[in-house]
């Protein structure tokens, strides 16, 4: 009787969190942290990219300013299976696209938006409280159930309101290293 050995051909899962910072001196610095689990219990790699020129801020078109920096930082890494962004995926219950929608459409992976402040039309965002924080985070998603996304954010590593991975990617984008 022959024995068949199965060789796994799928690659390990990769989860990324991205953020962009705009220094007073101009340009933008984008950062990404990667983990092999959706809790981001252990960051496996970090990467930054700097753009010398960025589009001016335009209300309602934030993605035009942010997306090129996200493209730059993601272009230097292997593909990810899910992304977490600082901001909203949809701006209202009717699906008006926010930054996360454009990221989802471009990269074709689930995107979770984590916003620190409430946007007046985002009544659909799920409030997530972490640690002992009284103020919630506001979670939206594309490519996965928003309740599942909210649970993932709630369960991410770290004792504070902001999960450790989001705190780290924010710090990386601000320092550029």
C-alpha cells in the first residue's frame, strides 16, 4: 500500500496594519507592521516609505492624499491577507467610500478601519472599548463581517485603548524608522 505525503503549498497568513504621517516639513511617511496572526501578538516585520510630495488635503477626498503613501509602503513587501487602517472604510451606512474602501478595492483583501474619533455620518460604525478606556474606537470593514472585524480589534494584543500594533505603526510613521 502506497503512502501519500501531503505537502502544504499555502503560504503562512500575513496581517498588516498601516498608517501615514504628514510631517510639518512636507511629504508623508507611511509605515506597515506585519504579523502572522490577526491579534498581532508578535510583529514579524516593519517597513516604512517616505514620499517627498503628497496631494493637498481635500475634504471628502482624503484617499487621494493617503493612498499613494500606502501604495509606496506596501509595494516593498509580500502580499498581505488582511489590512488594518487608521480611519473609516465607509463613511456612512449607505456605503459612501472612505479610505478603507479604496484600499480594499485596490488590494482585494479584507480591510478593517479603526477610527479614534466619531465621524458624524458614521452611525454604522461599531464601537469597541478596550482596556479601561471610556472612549471607544469606531470599527468599519470591507471584505469581512463588521462584527467579526470589531471582535478582532477588541482581541488585538495590548492593554490600552489602541491595540499595540496600531500604536507601533503610528510611532513608526512619525519617526520614519
